C-alpha cells in the first residue's frame, strides 16, 4: 500500500458523497418546472399585442442522462479505491491501523497522533514508523 493511496482514500470518500448529491441535484433539475413570458398579438381584430405566460418541463433528458452516467462512473472508481483501502487496512498491525486512521482519516498532525498513542512517541518517530511500514507493504 502506498501513502498516496491513503491520501486518495479521503478524497475518494468525499467524492462518493459529493457525487451522490450531484446526481440528486440532476434528478431534481429534470423535474423542475420552467416559466417564461412571451409576447404575441391577438388573433382577432383589433390586433393588439398581448403578453402570455408559459410553463413546462424543459426536456434535457439526454443531457442529464449523459451527466449522470459520467458521475456514476466517477463514483464507481472512487468506491473501488475506497473498498481496496478498507479491505487492506485490517491486515495491518493494530497500532499501525490506529496511526493510519488518526493521521489520514481524521487528518491529525504527526504530533497529535503521537500524543494519542502515548508511550513516549514523537511525531517524527510515528511518521518514520509509517514510512517503514508502507515501504514493506
């Protein structure tokens, strides 16, 4: 496992959530009623100008479906990365799991992670421990 993948995991989780929200927005937009005003003339004499209010659904189904497919593809690739990290993480030693969760998932500094671990750890020692672990695996 690579440190970059752990950083990407956080982005993948956020992307999944954001993409779900964007898909919901597209579905709402699909059902949105549009209103407009047009002008025309009275068909009978006297031919005076009138203003008319029109309403209806804007038919953008093809475009909305294309955007939704693109979003679904992005979400699936992000979900795959997220699942790969979640499957890999339990194979790590317990202390390393804690360090990875605190540093990468909760975004704590190396010094804050060391404080959480206690036992005379320093930020640099925790960082080096993670670097060595990731090189091995």
